[in-house]
């Protein structure tokens, strides 16, 4: 690592004397040859510009190399073209764009070759946080359940854990600022700990991604893309605030960013506070109140041969722990018991550009300080401190014909320490190391991608408690290893119709809770007993998808079949300790299967009209035909949406009506109960206005408009008969300069 830092310093100084290339040209409409105000962006360099009113553009200071240049404009099909730059040349390139009612495509960052989704071998879903906020989402976690195939295990409105095709917790890996998020995610009552302010978009890989990310990506990846820096020579600021009627909550954030030709800077702060949520007309759920403070900052330097980005995120969450329906109040002051959680995320991302290749070096440091207060607001009964350092080194080899190849080294060192009276998991160190290689082969109508990886994870834990007591936890020293591989293809079958087929294996080493637990877990009200003999979960998944797209309609059908060997699950026993039922961690082979299906109708020339519908289903079983727990119920989502563009003062307006239908969940595990189906209606409208240099955005939306009293199958309040959140009318105001 020391040698790498020295190399980076030398190249940093070298950039001042290095020559660079330029890209220049015009962007016009293919239909009438009129100039377009479009964005020109090179994702790998994070560098872009906007064409002027005459369609002219110029992008300067481009290092030598071959890069994908992405041209995008609202109402037109996105263009992605690979262009080679060398020898301080000015590259002329004119683009003609075709009109399209389809939303602008974005480059997928979570996959290794950074292509548009239409060119990607893996099926990846992407949604912007602006869209999540427009739908009335209270938190970032609350919003992602709008993606087909994604759901949420909830503890009130303040805690949510993503579920991808029936898999959750340590089987779903979250990435933020380009580094893996580690925040004691083994606990059901442990949320993401990331605020949506400063997050530009969310990408979801639904299926094994161990090839790219190692252990814990067995079920999928939630990839949070931080907001981009401003384009060169621009300065922007924005202030937004949202009011939520159900919780009497407010969420406010302020951001500023400015960019020169080589140096860029941004910062954003936010504060949110909520009272207890109201469950229909019945009651407020006592102590589901929470508040959150969040600060994000970033600086980037881009030279001729070198790009470096430093980002920092601090998040403080104070979350009430609901136990029973008690005093009905609008208070936002925390009451016992509650959690107080600090998350610090520091990431350092560097890219070295060579003539025909590049080297990416990422390092991350994360500190999670989780405190739980039960009887004394000044003394934490439970305190877990988690320090994590991770690194990711990837070398993009020179292209060989139509082959693109990446080789990489990834690793992590993690230390977990207890400082409270209660112990859920012992003090421990975890060390990961993984090596990988993956290649992409491009033909005119076929794209192929394949890769292989080896991982090793070592877990060393200390003994905890008195050896003579029943809740003694012995020391542990175990190493888990695995090979994983992936093979996929995208085929253009006929005009407008494409297919993807992917085969991928994944693995997950058992976590500390599964290996070492021995005691009452207050958050789940059960005595959990770990199993030191647990082995890797290993899975193999087949994905098949079809997509059809023309100027009037889009259709997709995704199917998957996932075989998981040595699936780890918790099971009740007939034993009790301290008057609490004992649950053991066991293993058995399991199978999950299902898919997502949908269409999007946007009839031309009525491009402002959109009708969207999607259906998702997943079934999970152990080999003994017992259903897996926490599997989302089948659901259908229908949305009618109108979008209007380009007024003189009103720049954009949209309105939507959505009906979510969730079916009965009858396929339940041994310790679950059936959950009835329900329908939720939501609607919203928003507009943006250009007032000289200020853009004003106004929006109002309503969720659960019928004030339906219902309980989600994935709600942790379900065993207590507590309903989910009722009607909420939400108002948003945003100013951009």
C-alpha cells in the first residue's frame, strides 16, 4: 500500500506537465437536423459538458485512452460510443439523436465494464432518488421496495432491510461511495444507516454477485451511487424540504458544489425528524419516532494521467424501539428504549490512466458505533464498535480485439468490539482476501461475459462470559474459502427484441451471530444459540430475461431459479432458557424461484402518457418442503403517469396514480402465520419552474390514501398484531441555483 501511495503522488505531480486531448462537435436531431442541448459525459473520467443552444460542445483535458462517451437528452435515445484519444489530438465527433419516449438511459456503475443497461450482459435495475422522493418514500430503504423483485423487512418507519428475491440480511451486500457498507447488518433491527440526501441513484443486481464483490453478495447487491460533481466551470446550490403528515415529520437538506477544470468540490447536510407513525385510524405506534443527521462531502482532482476522489459521510441515527402500544403522543423526543448509531464512511478512489489501460485503486474506512439504551439514557446497555478497512484494486487490461478484461484484488480487515454490559456477538477480527478475473466479448448482435474468482475469509473471536455459565461463548478460529464463477450472454434476437441468460455461483460465509450467538436477543425476544460447525452457503442461479422495446411499448420478463446449498436458518426448539424459547441456527439445502414481469405503454405521438405495470413472485423452500421465512408475498403494481415538458416558465410537470396489490402469503415457515392481502393507493403531482437562474420545484403526494389498516408479511411488528403506516400526505419544496 505504501508503494501505491508513492506512485500516486508521483503521478499527481506529473499531471501538470502532461498534454491532454479534446472532443468537439455538434449534436442535432436526426429528424429535423435542429441543434440539441444535450449532455456529453465520459463515465470513467466523471467528466462532462453540455452543448450550447446551437448544439456545439467541447470537452477538454481528456487523458490518452479509449473511453465510452455517452450523449443524453430528454426525449431522445441515449447514445454510447467508444472513442480512442491519443497524442494531444482534437477529436471531431458529430452526433445525431433519435427521438424516443423511453426515459434516458444511464451508465450502470455496479457492473465492471460501465455500459448502458441496453448493452449490459447482466440485468440491473436502476432508479433515481428523485423518483423515490416523488413516490412519497419516508427513507431511502422505504423507496427501494418500488423496484420489482425488491422488498423490505421493516421495524416501523425508521428501520428497513432490503430483500432481493427472497434473500436478505448478510445475503444482500450494500455498496456506498464505491466501498462495501459494514454496519452490523446481521441484526433484524439494524437498518441501512445511509440517508438518501447526496445519493443520486440506486442500482440493484438481483442474483449472485460474488464474482464482483465476494462473500455476502450471494443474493444480490444494492449499489448506492453518490451525487455527481458539477460540470467543469459550474457552481450549483440547492435547498429542499419535505413534510410528512402521518408522522408530522420533516426532512431538510442543503447542498453546494463547484468545479474548476481539474479540481471539484461538493458538500451536503441533512436533518430529519419524525414522531410515532399512525396506523390507519386505529392508533399511533408508540416509540417508532426517530431522527437523523447526515453530512456528506467530497473533493476530486482530475489530471492528464490521474483522477482521485475523496468522499466522507457521517450519519447519526436515533431510533426508538417500539415494544407495545402505549401513550398516544405527537412528541418527537426519544424515550427508552432507543438506539443511537454513528456511521463514518471515508472512501478514497484513484484511477491511473495509461495509453490503452487503466488501474483503479479504492480504499475505504468505516466506523460503526451502535448503542442501545434500555433503562438509563446516559448508559448504553449494548454497545458495538465495528472498524472496517477495505480495498479494491482492479487493472483494466489493454483491449485485445473485441475482448475487454479486468483482473482484480479485493480485501477487508474488520474488528468488532463490545463495550456494553450485554453481548450479542463476541469481540472478533475478520480478514477477507479475494482475486478475480472477468472478460467481456462484443460482437454486433451478441455480447458475452465470463469470470472466475477465489475468496478466503478468516474469523477469529474471543471467548465471552464465564465458562461455567450456560451463556458462555467459546473462542473461535475458522477459515472459509470458495471459488465462484459467472457466465452470461446478451443476444439481439430480432429488431427490438433481446434476451439475456446468466449462470452465476455465489457464496456466503456464516456471520458471527450465526456462529457464536448464545443468549437472549432482546430485539427478537428469543434465546438464540449459534452453531460453530456451520459451513459456507453456496448457490448457483440461472437467470433468463426477455426485453422488447419500440416507440410505443416496452415489455420485460425475468425468470430465475436459485439453488442454495447449506442454507442457514434459525429454527425454534422445545427448549427454554430464562423463560425464553431457544432458537438454533441450522443448515439445509434450499431452492428459490420466481421472477418479474411487466410492460410500459407510451403511445407515440402521445409521449406524455405512460401506463406501467409489473408483477413479481418468489417462492422459497427447504429440501424437506418447508417454506423459508420472510419471503415476500406476490404483488402487482400498476401506475398511470403523465409527463409534460418544455413550457416557457414551467419546465416540467408530472402526475401519477399507483395501485399496489399484494396477495395473501400462505406459503409460510414453521414459525410464521398467514398474512392477508391488501391494496394500497397512492398519487402525486409535481412541477418545476424556471425563474431566471433559479429552478423551483413543487410537489405533493399521498400514500395509502384509503387509510388501509394492513400488516405486511415482512413487518417485524406482525407477531404483535401492529398495523403498518396509514395515510400520509407529503409536500416537497426544492430550490436549485
